[in-house]
């Protein structure tokens, strides 16, 4: 229980973003009368921004609470897990809902958003000053 509390205290916005992505992907339906802009690949851009934003928030919270990068942890939690989550959501949309459809290009846009966030996170990490080590790290 203490580990869970510690995790939630370090990554509250990341967890909120994960919940928001699930809500928007599975249950949210814009009202029919709401005029949405119409341009090519609007849905793919939405996926790209959602997953790029999610991974960026994970990076920001990671860099805020750690002194040095653990590449394996970052790969797992800031790229692989969000990308897998995108694939799982596409499968849920395809096989468990009647109002949504799963698409491979949506999954590709999710993964591309995650990948760009990793590149930006690595670039930002190089410019951030090293913080002094805190107790317990």
C-alpha cells in the first residue's frame, strides 16, 4: 500500500491523463450538434496529440522526481506501456463497443506521439540542471 501511495504522489497528473485517455477513447461521444472542424486525418492528429501529451506528462513528472534517468524504466513506462495501452484501446473499441471502431492507423498515431514525446523528453533532459539528491533516492 505504501508503494502505491508513493507512486500516486509522484505521478498524479500521469494517472489523471491515463484515465482521461481511456474516458475519451471508450465512453466519450461528442454531441451530434457540435460542429467539428473537418480536415484530413483529424482523428489521427487527435491520437498523436493525446499520446504525445500523455508521454510528455509522464516525462515531466519523472524528471521532476528523479535525479538521473533510468533508461529501462523510462522505455517501459513512458513509451512501451502507453503504446500498448493505445493498442489495447483500439482492440476494445473494435470488439467491445458498438459506437467505436479500432484502426491500425490510430494505433500508429498513438505510437508516433509516444515516440516524439520520448525524443523531446531526452532533448529537454539534457538542458535541465542536475538537482541535488534527495533522501530515499
